[in-house]
C-alpha cells in the first residue's frame, strides 16, 4: 500500500510541474511554426518549415523523429534550422509530439 501511495504522489508531483503542451507550443514553437503548425510565419517561410497541419507531412515523421528533433534541434549543413530544447523534460517533449499530432487536418 505504501508503495502505491508513493507512486501516486510522485506521479501527481511530476504532472503538476509539467507545462501543458499547448502552452509550450504557444510560448516556444508558434513563433516559427505558427499557432496552427503550418509554418506560415516570417521565420517559417525563411526556413521553409514543414506544414505540420498537413496529414502527409505528419505521416512522414515518426514520433521518435519528432522527439529527437525537439530535444536535439535540427541542423541543415552547418546552419541551425531549429535550436535544441534539451532542457525540456522528456515527458514535456512527448506531450509536444502528441500536441503536434492534433494539428493534423
């Protein structure tokens, strides 16, 4: 019983401190990718970002690939296309991947 109680408390504590993925998206991602994920921002156009609202584009990327891109960033040659968000907890990154999947039209 004590183990179960501790596990529930630990789970509650970890989820209480995690920012909702929609807030992380709005605060960190939307300025380049757009609120809808279409990438139709000044930065998005300049970097030729993918349209994550497009079902075809989403089908091309696995959850693992999205996770790695968020955690490690994206480079093209020697230029940084997207900075790494290595400081985000893994659960937050998984939440972002799930959120990105909801952008599909």
